[in-house]
C-alpha cells in the first residue's frame, strides 16, 4: 500500500493523462483503471518523486532562507522526499 504522497501523485497523473484538468474531487480518478494501469501509475509516481530527490540550487537557496543553513536545507529536503517514497506499513 502506498503512502499519502504517492497517492497524491498517482491521482494527479491520472487526472493529467485523462485530459480532464478539472477533476470531480468527490471520486478517485484511479477508480476506472485496470490493475496494470494502476501499477504503471504507481511506478510513475515513485519515479516522479525520486526525480525530485536531488534539489536544484534554487530550491536549496529558497529552503536555506527558511532554515538558515544550506546543508540543513539539503538534508531536510532529502528527508522529506525519502519519507514520501517509503511504503506505508
């Protein structure tokens, strides 16, 4: 079972690929997908979050203003992405 962030990304991707930019938020946009499509969507969600694991210099600069130290922003960002990638127990 995926965690909340993986599910958020899955839903966003499902809406995006359906062509519906204004989804009905009362339902799950993944509901009509086959098992294979759901697995592909989950794989894509993990890949998207993994691609964001290494912050850009601009992101680190913005984060460092909030935390005051560049290395702390980098560690904090990575920790947040790592948490998003962990499977729920």
